[in-house]
């Protein structure tokens, strides 16, 4: 299911919708969260309209998450949040922001980037979802703004067509995975199938094939390293410029003594005053 890929430990999730389905954005994200056991009490969203013009609307959302977490914590995650049942601190809320097109109608890009950063740093927020349809962005710098949101997001889902989507995930250690999936929508589920055949993340199709079954790839150039028999003979017969072609002759040392040299061998230590 798509919810297994989207509802993860990544905190900021951006959905880039090439199909112009913004009207189903809220219900779509809520259904993914419900599939992963996230109750309605863990999900918070903002109403669209002129209320987005006021910064107090967003401040109230952030304060509400903090106050609710301190006074009456929401239910914890299922599966990987066993510590919540033991009385530890809850994981926080899932925030579904209005679509990027709606936000740009009332707020500046700088405010939107700052809001995403604040929610990302908040200990009371578990995940942040934002939906963007490029065709609906009526801003002169919409491409730059969308790129900025991609930079801030840790998980980017791109709905390319009715049957194709891609997913870019940034890991805490700095690694990045880029995968593509075929998708099929039914009345109850959104099924996805990896285009790489369902291999584990980080393993390429070539790596999955045993070495004995792999066939060598044909050479893509005329360059070769091996030498044939004639080339070996020619190489051995070649004399390089720095190689000596004759044996060195025997040499003699000729020494001419100076006038002050003392060759008196009768008392070699006479000058030492012993």
C-alpha cells in the first residue's frame, strides 16, 4: 500500500501532484494516515479561505499542538511506538497544511518556508504534509518556491500519471533513495508495485543476479589492454633510449698528490704529540 511508503519516520512530506487533484488532497492524506493506525485525534488541518491571511491562524495551530500534547497526549503510533503505552512522551500530531497554491494566495514564500521549518523543529509534531500542483501555482517565482519546498521535505512523492509515481526519500544519515512505482487505484486501496521488481531498497537489479548467471557486457570501445603474440615479440625487441647497449668498461682511479701530502709511513702518529 502507498501508506507504507508515505507514513514513515520522515517528518516533512511533500506531494507534487501532476494530475491536478488538489480537491482530494485532504481526504487522500487522511486515508493514508488511517491505514497506518493514526486516529483522527492525531490529525490536525487548517481551514482554507481568508483565515490563512492571518498569521495568528498558524500560531494557534502550533500552540494547540503544544498545549494538547502537554495536557492530554494523543494516542501513540502503532507498531513502532510501544514506548508510548509505557508512559513515555507521545510522538506528536500529523499536520496537514493547506495546498501550496492556497498558501501562496495569502502568505509570502518566506513565511511558508519559515512555517515548515518551525513545524519540522517542533517536538509536538510527528509529520507535516503539504500538497502542491504545479499548474495551480499562480506566482511569478513558483518554480523556485516548489524547489524550496522540495529542499525542505524529507520525502517527496510525485504523482506523474494515473499509473506511475516516483518517491524520493532522504535518510537521517544523508543517504537518498529515488524509486519509481506503478500504481493501481481500487475502491478501497491504492496499490503500488516497484518498477525494479520489488528489490530491497538500495539494491540494483544487476546486484540481485548471482555472479555465475551474469554475462559480461560487450565492450563499448576499440581500446584493448591484451597483446597478441606478434606484439609481445615486438615489445621485447624494442630497446628504449635509457637502456645501456654495452657492458660498462673497467675504470681506474688516478690521484695526483699535493705538495703538503705526508706519505712518511715510519711514524704516522708523529704529528699527534703523543
